[in-house]
């Protein structure tokens, strides 16, 4: 989830190129709706990557809390350019599985995802 569509599209393409299935959302509310639908269908997301700050809409941490109410096992990676935020500095204390600092460097993004999910394996 990211409110900047070019970042959202690039991140989705990068992750798909590594073999991940990707669903995108432009704000936290849309991300929670997608998570709820997938969970209800028995197709839980393995992890979510959430932009911490979304102006005038639900941000990543609030969306994570809503998802955690749906599924206490949700694995979230927060992304942010604001590395000084308490939730980024102490992400594990907040129940967050990982962080992906912005601006993304491809290797750092993949490393953050693989730390949470492990490497993609071919079927």
C-alpha cells in the first residue's frame, strides 16, 4: 500500500519479478478491505507492505492495527522516508515484522521482504 501510484506500481513490478503475487492499494482503508476479502476467502496474504504516512487517509500503522484485528497473525512491513518515527525506530515493539526505508533500494526492499517471508521458491 502506497499513496504514490508510481511507487506502488514499481514496487509491485519488482516484487512480481521475484515471483511474489502482489495486490495493491492506494490507502490504508483500501488495503484493509482487500485484506479482509482475502482472509474471508481463505487466501490470507503472506505479508503486507504499508506506507506509514498517507495524507488525509488511513496510513500504514492504522491499517496494520485494523488488519491485526481481523488476523492476529498478519505480517506487516512498514515503509517510510521518516526514519525518526517511533514506530519505525522500534517497529518490533509495535508488532511490525519489518521495515523498508524509502526511497527504496531494490536490494533493501527484497531483503526486508525475505527477512519476513524467506526467499521465494520455485514451484
